[in-house]
C-alpha cells in the first residue's frame, strides 16, 4: 500500500505571496488519514513546494497539520510535484493536438 495517495487534484494558477499557488490536493496518508487543501506553490524562481493547511490568525499563519517525519514529508512533496508536472505535460499535449 502507498503511504501517500492523491484523492483529488484542483489545478489552477493565482498569484500567492512570493510566487503562485498552482494547485490544491486532497491526500490520504497510510489509507487512514485524509488531509484536505494541501497547497502546491511555485516560488518566484520556479521551484515547487508543498504547504500543509494552515489558518491565518492576525498576522500569523498557524499550521493545522505538521508532518514530523522528514521521509514522509519528502515523499508527499515528491508525489505531488511529480503528479502536477505529469498533469501539466498532458495538458500541453492536448493543446498541441
């Protein structure tokens, strides 16, 4: 069984702080834990990174989910980034056809 599974994927692109928000994901960890609204953000240099759900309180972002394991955190990042890049390739090939 995969430790990380993508349940839903919402691609779009809007300006976001220092870069662009390019997608939201709903993911399932270990087949038991659902995390909604995981953000995929492209920074101003073109790199992609994952931001777990958080809530804005006054001038501070408070995380709602924290992944403690570095290995699991990296696996989530890799899975979402790879999925996004593959989806964008498919979208580009559909435009060309």
